[in-house]
C-alpha cells in the first residue's frame, strides 16, 4: 500500500504514528487506562477493531462510565428521535437552500417550484408552512421526524437538543 | 446529489435506524462518544473526559 502512496500520504502516516507514540509515552507514565483509551480510539478510527473487540470487559466499563453516567437518563427512544432528525437533516438543508434561492429570485409559486425541482411535496409543505421564526433546517427535520414517528414535535426537539446540542447545527 | 436521490438515501438510512435494536443503538452511541477520533489536537486532558 505504501508503494502506491504519495509523499503527502506518507507524511500524514508518519505524523499520525509520531503523535500516537508520543501520546502513548505520556499516557504510560500517567495511567494504564489512558493507554487502552488511545489504542482503542486509534484502532476504531483505522476501522481495524471495535473497542469491544479489543478491550477487557472491566476496562471497557471503566472507560465508558463517564458517558454512561452522564446520559443514564437518556431513553433509547430519545436517541432514536434524535438520530432520525440527523438522518433527514441533509435533505432539509438542501431543501432550504433551494427555498432561499426561489425566494430570492421572487418566483411567484415557491412550493410548486420546489416540487418541480424534485423535492417531496410533504417536505415542501413543512418548510413553507413552518413558523417564520423557526424557519431553519433543524426545525423542519424535527417536524418531519415527529410525523414519521407519530410523536409530539416537542419530544423530538428535546431529544435532539439533549443528544446533539442546540447550537451544533447552526450555521 | 439530486433531491430524489438524496431523499432515497435518507430513507434508506431511516430504515436502517428503525431496524436496529434501541438498546444496541444507545450502546453504540456510548462507544462512539467515548472512543471518538484520535486527533493530534487532543491533549491527554481532553481524552480523559
């Protein structure tokens, strides 16, 4: 693989390797669990092994404890709501871009123009009917997800904020 | 990507999401949060959080 790599690739590999070695040296002097953490992150990032495959059960439990404690009240269904919003967000970002373009060009019938561009009529309906103050892709994706799940939009919105934060997607 | 293709891609991801066990989804998410990317900018202090 290295034979076909460019010099930039090789430099990137070398810098990654040097960083890993230096981090492991520092970690070794401080805490064995940090060594495990670094190795698990690295192998996961390289798509070689999952942390569950390489870490002893006790180490895995210790390393995930902080996150498990922090989100112990998060229900699995809330994670589903939040992930569903994220799944549809790229679609609503694209739809909003087109919506703004249509509005700027002062087309008379924006919904029809959006549908002609190939967007789903229900999605267009959400974007054009949503409250002006909330008119941004995340709100539309929340509304869309709540209809798919047949649950209240506020429950979906709260779950999404809890999991992904309210500011992350603001652009 | 054209809108119908993007719609189909999101729909396929939605189906994958619905097919997953909810408990497994939470476990996977905890693993992803704990073992996020190893970035050169990360200090050991950040990794310990």
